C-alpha cells in the first residue's frame, strides 16, 4: 500500500476494499517519490420529507485526489514530505444552469502539506497540515469512505458520509504531532494544533491525543483506541473523549465507536435547514469545537453544546467473489445550553465490489431520521451507485 495513502485513507482501504496497489514509485537519486490518488463519481437520488426528490452526479465522501510523497533516510533519520491536492466531480448545483459557473464546485483543496522526521527507535515528529488525531480512526474505519454515506447535500463538492451521524469530523489541521515507536502494537500520538474560534476569537491552542493498540491472534486482527481533545474557548472549555475498536476474522469485519464531550459543536435556537438536522449536524460537527457557532451570538457560553454519538458496523467479504457487504447504524446528538437538541439517527447498507484490484463498484442506501427541537422530523433517504478507482 502506498505510504501516503496509508497516512490518509489506508485504514479504510485495508478494511473495506481489495484495491491494494503500490502506487507509482519513482527513484530520484537518494529520494523515492511516490505518486498516487483516487478518482470517483457517484449518481445519487435523494428523497427528503416535504421536499422534491433530487438527482445528482458528484464525488463521494472522498474527493478525487492526487498525492505526492518524497522520502529518504539521512543522518540516521527517516524524513519525508507529503503534499496532496483534492477536488470534486460535481459542479455547483445552484449555478448548474449557468455554463460559466460550472467549474465553481470543482476547486482545488490542499488537505495535506507536511513533513515528518523520525526513526523506529524513538518515534516520528510531524509538522504541517494533516488529518486531525481525534476522530481519525472513526472516519478511517467507516465503510462509506468508499461511497457517499447518509449525509448528502446536493450541489456540495463532497458528501459528508457518516460525519455528524456517528462521529465528529477529524478535519485537516495545521499541527505539530509526535508518535511514539511501536511497542508490540501499542502507540501514542500527541498533537498541538491551530486554535478554532467558536463565536469569539481565541489564541489558545487545540490539543489532541490518542493511544492505539493493534493486535493479532491467529486469524483475528484488529485495533482498539482511546482519544481526547481540548481547547480553551472564550467563556468555556471545549473537550471530548472517544473509545473505539475494530476486528476482522476471515472476511468478517466489526467496528464499534463512541464519543462524548462539551462544546464540540453548537446548536442555534434559530437555525433552519431545508435538509433537516442531518446537514445541520454535519455542518456543526464538521469543524471541531463549533466553528459554526457564529449563528448563536447571545454569549460565548451559549455556544457550549453537549455532544455525543457513535456507530456500529459489520461487513462481510463473500469468499472467491470478493464483494464486501456492509451495514451500519449510528447517531449524533448535540444539545445547546437552552436544551435545543439536534439528533440524527442513520442506517446505511452498502455493497463494494472489486472489479479489479484498483477499481471498486459501489452501491449504497441510507435512511437518516433527523429531529430538531421545535421542528418537524425530517427523513432523508439516499440511493447511490458509482465507482471509485485508486492508483
């Protein structure tokens, strides 16, 4: 598996896809340069309570990507640099009738730009922009990373998968992170990250960390992890913890995850959304510590929500055929200090067939029940067909 894909999405590829490939490796003097990425496209039909059914062709939870990794060993140190560029398949649906605006939904997003230095004897230091630590195993273990998931907003550059429906988005942060050596499967990562404003500016840094244990016993392999995040905001402190585990045995895969915290998102008593709490929670939880809190300007403390959620997932790869069938259930709940609650409960089923070792055909169906205090419940049903190719 290409190393830079391992840093970003390999957890999902190993668990839910047979698209194992080596990428494109180019020797360059003392350096080795890797080139790889993915391209995907999905047709989705979205039926929302009280709204007209919509159809769209766009990118799934993963945007299309091209990534470059350069690595070498110098002075007894392993050093590497990673830069990745991401974009979407879909044009902006709101401007779809305007031919001059069709490119607006396909902008370049530089999600990764970092360097690492380390050695197997003492660990690795990462500096730059990369996936966050808190919540990273949750999204990398989500089967819908190869599809669209249950959080779909037509016209967006990507879907939100199960973000806001079982976990909070790890997001991509400027950071300094340290990962210990691998001690018989046990590792610890700690990171200091750029601060996130929650309705009022703050200069306090965000801190994240996790401990993981990878195990193998005969045909059973898996990982267990615990993590946490905290940042001092103006008027309160946002914080959270997570626990999770996954295991696989002869084609069967199981995942369980739970998170809990305060100030991880914010719920405005006046917020409205045509797609219900599903998209609302996705937006609120999409940026850790409540970047959407500006909607509630009553006071800084009013942005301190109570947040919890989790998901369970089971997958099975059909022997000889290779098709992976999966089902998952999850929910996310955010409650404001004034007891305004946004809740999403979602079932997702999917089939992921490896047409080749690099190309997967995908079919998914999701049912997201959204409830929001003082408003009617909204159900969003999404049917998706498409393909994702890794190179």
